C-alpha cells in the first residue's frame, strides 16, 4: 500500500505561503516565527493571551493572516508602522520579523499582552520596536505619535468605522491603514462616513480568496484606507463618545 505524502511542517508551509504573497523569509526568520508561536502557546496555558492555542493554528491564523498585509499594499520595507490593539503581537510583531527594516510601535491596552510582547522582543533580540501600554484614542493625542506613521494596522479591533477613527490620526498624509475584517458589507457605509470626517478614503478591499488563501483563511478581507488630508484635532473621540455615538 503506498504511503501518503506527509503535510509539510507548519513553518515550512508558512514559508511557502509567505513566498506566494511575495514575502520571502529566510531560515532565521521562520525559526523566529516558530519560537514566537511556541512561546505564545506555552504562555497561554497560564495567561489568557489568545484563543488560538495550537502551534500549527498560530502559524496560519496569526502569522500567515498577518503576512497578507504584504500583498494588500506596496511596501518599501522601511515604513514607520503602528499596530493598534496588538494583542499578543499580531499583526505587528509578525510583520517586524518578516520586514526587519520597519520601525514598529505596538499599542496594547491590556498589560499582560503588552508584557508578553516585551518579553518576546528580548527573547528574539528585536530592535526598532516600541511597546506602548495605552489606549489608542489616548495615544493619538500625543504629539510624539500623532501624524507620525506611514502605516497603521488594526486586526480584531472593532467595526471598520472605529478602526478608521483610531488609525487615521496616527498617519502622515499619504499614509495607509490596513484593517482585517470578516463580514464587511454592513460596515462600509458607516466606515465611509467616518473616513470623510477623519480625512481618509478606502482605496482597496483585498479578499484572502484573491490571494489564493480562501481555504486557509476563509471569509477574510483586508481593507486599505489612505489618509488624504489632516485629521481634525477633535478625532479620535474619547472612549465614552466612541461608545455613545458610533458611526
């Protein structure tokens, strides 16, 4: 009886999938991804950092999902990137491993998650990364961060309109926000209203199916929003207003 071919190891497969997106990772980068995934799986046994707890699933649903941003816009590899609501470090840390020339700021309001990212920075000896334990709507009013970034990322943060209001104040004019979404159609009208107020526009919607990943990452799209003019000082609003008056 012929033997069935074995599936590739999760991080061999990750390298192959990343290459199909145009992102070529060397052995050291893939080893860093694997180490990060194993440390995350282990840490989550005692601290709730992610609902995705198996290493092979982390490879696909965290790392590969993060890497789809590379195919959603044109990258120089030297962008200033702010990752809003980083969670356990995605997509920001995944993109920093893959694109070592970027300068990354991870913004995370939950202390245990911010501390995990900081620990992994030390474990992987990554430079050009800052972790800020803060709410994005507060940090966006800090002159050191407002209108300072080329790219903002937001994954599992909330409605598309909320992501627009939180992300656009961080960007320079001409900068882009990349937002990961599942169901999208019902959110577009509110998002366009928010973008008109904060100075942006949607320039692309990239389904994972168009990247050849419809089966691996089903029902996902990346929304690219460009900042076309300065964001008025009143945005983003505070947490109470965001909750009381959503777009």
